[in-house]
């Protein structure tokens, strides 16, 4: 099997261990929901602007 596939499968095994409580996650991410909301608004606005510019 390819090196990429082997690394992917190892990652899946680790994920399953974390879900079963057999291993701790190596890192955690805490995201502020207001930041996510603002980021999405900006992203959607930029996409809409790009589409409008392509139509012109």
C-alpha cells in the first residue's frame, strides 16, 4: 500500500482510540462561535462579489 494510505489508516486508528477513551487527543481547538459567524459572512460576501464580477 502507499505511504499516504498507511498514514491515513494510522490516523484513523488513533481517532478510534481517542473516541473509545484509550488515548488523549494531542491537541484541541476552541472556536468562538461569533468569529465563525463573521468569517462565514465575509466568505459568502466575497464569493458573491466574485460571481458578480465574472458575469460582467
